[in-house]
């Protein structure tokens, strides 16, 4: 009986791990062919005889992003779009620049866990656990500190210093996806009904209309 239980537990853990990131590649590489018209889960493979070093290369992550926007941050992605050779490899990275007191607003990555490393400055980071607890787990990070955001959970970062801040984040998907909570709720096309949002946020409908006008 005990051995059967252990076997079931092992299978459950294995299945959970197997479904936690992109499917494993069945070949050395599958460089993305961005010109292919065939729709697949990812990208069609480029002819391996036409592959060269530039398919695995990206230059520019040393350049600061323009943070002159409403939230005071800029994300520079490096995924299978920027590096075609990342296709099917289940990994990507981003550079995030923050103006003083800028934020990377609450958002989720539906397909990836994120590991964030602070390169410069100080960041207040956090994520919220799922219902019903909705527990906020938060910490102030400084240069060299690392923090993990579990897959699918709403998380954020805020520059809590008076200078610029920079972070690099790795994600275990070639296309982690981003759902920014405010944009999704108040900037959907077409709009979510003001009646729905007013009741969900317990505010007047005019305030909902005001929020929607900003997105």
C-alpha cells in the first residue's frame, strides 16, 4: 500500500513539473521561421541548413529603456521573437528599467515563473497568493538580490530609491505572456460592462468610466 502511495505521489509530482513550462524540444534546436504562415504552438522551424550564429544572438540589453511613461518603467523583452533560436527551448529574459519611484504595475505571466535579479537600485517587490487568502508577500531588494514570482500569480515591482533602478528577469517560457491587471480590466476591447466592474470593485459607475477613459 505504501509503495502504491509513493508511486502515485511520484507521478503527481512528475506531471506537475512536466506541465509547469514549455514542452521539451525533440531536436538540437528549432530556430523560429517568422515568415512561415503555418499556425503552430510556437513557431515553425527554420531549415537547419540555413541557421547561423545570428539566430542565437541579441544585442542591446545593455541599453537603458525609455521610462518616460505613465508608470515610469520599461520592459525590454528577449524571447523567441528577438532570438529565433530560443524557439522550443522554454526560456526567455527581460530587462526592466525603472525611473525614480516608477513601477512595473501588478501583472501576471500565465505561462512562466519569473526569477528577478536587481542590477542597480532598490526595488520593493511582491506577489499575491490565490483566493481565498490573497496574502501579499513582499520584500525590499537591493543590488544583487534575487526574488521569485511563482507562475500565474499577480506581482509587481516599485523603485523605492531616488535614482534609476535596473533588473534582469529570467522566465521559464519562450513566450511567458503578460496580463497587466489594470489594462485587462479597464482597457479591454470592447469594454467590460461598467455594471460588472462597479459591483466587483464596489465603486460608482462614473468612477469606472473614468478609469476606462485612461486606458
